């Protein structure tokens, strides 16, 4: 009986020690989680021409395509909402239409130094009219699909590019491949 009582006492004492150790670990983990939660993550802003570098290049494949690249030059992440508003030429009356079928599943988020891409179809044989334009005006959109910030005017490659009524632009994509697959 004495041996059984001693074993039971030792088991109880061991259980108490283990429970105290687990409680201490849990308390320390909770303290770490709380302190991690109090550190603020950088707030995400809307991408604009002020916090990005924009470039436009002519692509050999697919034909009749340009690639617009926006690189976050800021110190905080930014959202590239929806698609860019593009004005083909200084006298354009309306922005290029967005290719709705290119809508991504989520807003493209750019960490500092990362890029987003939009593919531009400049013309199609199905389109009407057209002319060679030398510049491309770019505005970013906010989450309400309204143009935001100042316009950035880019010179088009090769002294100009032919645009007609079939010209469109994709939504912002995470990769150049995705932007040019339309």
C-alpha cells in the first residue's frame, strides 16, 4: 500500500510539474504573439504614378502588343487596382477599353521593388480607322475604378505605334506572361 501511495504521489507531482511547464510555455507563447501583433505591418497604399516607375516596350510575340510594366519605387506595398487608364496619343478622346476577360482573382499587390504588368493590344484587322501615335498617357485606378494621381506620359518605342479601334488593355497581372497571354 505504501508503495502504491508513493507512486501515486510521484505521478501527481510529475503531472503538476508538467502542467506548470506547459502553462509557462503557453504564457510565453501568448506574450510573443501579443508582442508580434503590436508591431504594425506597413500599411498598403494605392499604386500611383508617384510611387511607381512605368515603362512600355514593344513585344515581338504576340504581334501588335505592347507591355506596360509598373514597378513599386515606394517604401510601402501598393495595390495595383483593376487596370490602367491609357490614353493612346495626346489627342485621344477616351481611354482604351479594359479586356474584362483578363480580370485576376485578386488585386495585384506590389511590395517595394516588385512589378505588375498590363498587356496592350494595339490593333486588330477587325478594328476601324487608326493612326500612329507617339505617346501613351497612363493613370492608375483606385479601388472604386476612378483615375487617381497624375498622368504619366510615356514615349512609345520606334517613334510611335499604330493603334485602331480594336485596341484594349488587360487588367494588372502579376507576370508579364499572364499579361501577354490575351
